[in-house]
C-alpha cells in the first residue's frame, strides 16, 4: 500500500453551524460542500487546503460513531484519511500485515469516494481511513 496523499483530516464537531464560520475564518476559504452521509449518521462539511481537505463531521444520531466519539472524547480530530489506488488490494495488504480492519470491504463515503477504516488498536490509536476515487 502506498498512499498518494492525505485525502482529508476528519474533525468531529457538535454543530456545523458553529464550526463552519470558525474554519472559514481560520483557513481563509469557504466551505465548498455539505453532505449527509446517512449510513454513517453524519453531516459533513468540506474545506480544501492545497491537495488536502478538512472534513467536519456532525453527528445526526447520538448513537452513531461520531456521536459516540464526541460523547466519549469531545470535539476534535476524529480520523486521518489517505488516498490510495486499489482500495481492495490495500485492505488485503493491511490484513496480511496484521492490521485490524473495521471494514473488510469498501463502502461509499462522502463525495462519492469508496472508503474503508483500519482499526485504531492496530494503528497506534489513530482511526485511519483509506479512500479511493473511482471517478479519477
């Protein structure tokens, strides 16, 4: 597996309405997309900084993964995502190297990406997402 770049950094926030203006001022750019990702129980907002994106994550269900994260740890960095070519092969390679997988198979994520998560118990406590853009 050889990631091409950091695709995005996911930041859990209580509300997009509060967080978006802060990040617009901090980054000097506008939020370019807001999207509901129903199966992950989140609303996302995106900012682009160079080749990397910042993804704000607002839980739409307190029992969803981001809702539980905020309840346990508070707002803050939730995950880091790396862009890869050949996501299924990258998952197989990770598994062969003893890295625990949250997702055995890719699933659809925000912005039409195919995504899969590696378990933080295998990645030094960092929830790691692998992303593939099949539309490239």
